């Protein structure tokens, strides 16, 4: 196939759905997690639950960078932004994520904090060049896909001797999160296989999932974001589950290789290193699941520069985002869903982000959940 429309062809989708229906064993339920929020949105946007047999259940995973950032880190961003000398730059989705007492970067901005939405890490570097008398902090979030640009701007700042630029590094690692999901007591028994991330895998490749698949005996099929990609991956997972196999397969061969983007990996390796542990919303403290800035670049590490530390956050007890993120609950199980909590008035991060599961349910109709089962 050559054009994107071909990956959205209805007749081909129905053909794949029929193939899945022919392969599933009657009387047996299949619980498969799509790790990535982009897949969750594709599944709902294209109505895939209606196409799937009733015994194939898609569980939504934590692959949404904004959603997994814990409240304590949101509070850290807000506190940093309130310092008069700071210009805080970050990606748009994060601005609306509520921290403790529902304070967000957006509310801090409305109170006078200098918070700027950027479209890229490079934009924040330009803000630093343009404002030499201010401290410009890039609050970097994201999975492996957005990590290389963060490493590049730190290297560039060092090369230019930009003394007023620093980064809070919140970049997280996918394979560690997949392990944590399976080790969460309330989610582990149900998940039989993973639809693996597409964009993340273009960077890290398919090979890093191999140990995970073998250790936990769970198949992983890396898939693109188009509906036919997702259906093909589900079929490949059903085939593996039926055969008792737990291998890494790659449906997204047009973009993902076993070794990934080695140049990007080299850039990241030069600037960032693995943290001992990192707090995730929904998963708690996960060992070796995030990156921090190497000591060689300590001058650009905002956590050291400003003496930042994780705070004791106040979570909204009624928001079940943590359970949604580890696949233990569906958004519609939340009593606030669609009433108190909507995209215009988000209570939790899963309703804010374009990749959040609650936002997907709200945008594409919660009634589909009944079909998804
Ligand atoms: Fe949290 Fe809102 Fe989702 Fe409920 S609907 S889990 S309050 S984000």
C-alpha cells in the first residue's frame, strides 16, 4: 500500500475483522492491551470495537505522556513557573493538566506566571536566546519519541554557552512501564498480549521488547496508527495467543526496524541516563523507567539548578485516572465522566490530552464501550 487512505479502507477492515472472528476460539475471551493513546483513539475513531468479535476485549494502556505525569510533577512545573525570573516552556497539552487543588500551568499563567506553549524543544531554546536576562526552563515530557529533540537542545545550549537555559527532564521509557502494568495486581491476570507503540518503536526499534515478551510470556505486535494496522496487529496477537507463542512481531514494517533509529539513540545516550526510579501516575514508582540529565550537562538540569524535588501531591480522590492508566478500569466507570469531568472542564489528565482514554471515550461515544465489553 502507498497512500494513507488505503490503510482506512472499509472493505479491507471488514475482511480483517472476519479473519479475526474466524480465528478466535469460541468460549474463550481475549484481553489485549493497546499501550499507546494514539491506538486508543484510532480504535474509537474508526469504530473498531463494533468490528471485533465480542470475545476480543481491548484494554487501554498508559501510553499518553501527559496522562502518566504524576500530580507532584505538575505541581513542580507550577511552582517553577511562579518564580519571577523564570519563563517556563512546555507542550500545549500539559498546560491544562490539573495539579494539587486543581492548579495548572494555565491557572498560573492567568495569575501572571510567564508560561509559554512551544511546539518543539527547539522553540524553547529560541526563547532562551531571545531573553538573555531571564531563566528559560523547558519542561520536557514524553516517551522515547520526543526524547532525542530534548537531548539535542541540551547539546546545542552547551555548544552556544547559553547560561540561562535548563530542562526538567520527565522523559519516560515504554518497556519499563509495560513490566509495571503486568506486575500491577489488579491488571496483570487479564492481559494476554500487547499492541506495541508505533512512534516509540521507530526510535527504539522492536528488539527492546524481546526480553519483556519472553520473561512475561506475553506477545507484542508493534502496529501503525491506521485502523488496518490495528486490526492486523490484533489478528497477529490472536494467532500467537492461540498458538501459545509470546514473540515480538512487527506489523509496522514501513517505519520500524529491529534496531530502530541508532543515531537518535546515540544522541540520547550522550546526554541522558536512566533514573533509578520515577513516579508514574497509576503505576507508582517504577524502577529504571525514566531518564535524567547526565552530570556532564548538570548546568542545564533545572532540577539541580533550582533544587527541585517531588512534592506531596493532593490527588482528586474521585478521579480514577490511575486505574484507567494501568488498564484496571474503563473511563465510564468513573462517576465524574461526562458530567463533572469533560474536555472543557477536565478533572484528571486522561480527559485533557488528545491521547487520553477518557478524552477518547468522550469524543467518540461512550456507548461503544458496551460493544467493546
Ligand atoms: Fe479522571 Fe475525568 Fe477520567 Fe474520571 S473521567 S478518570 S475524573 S479524567
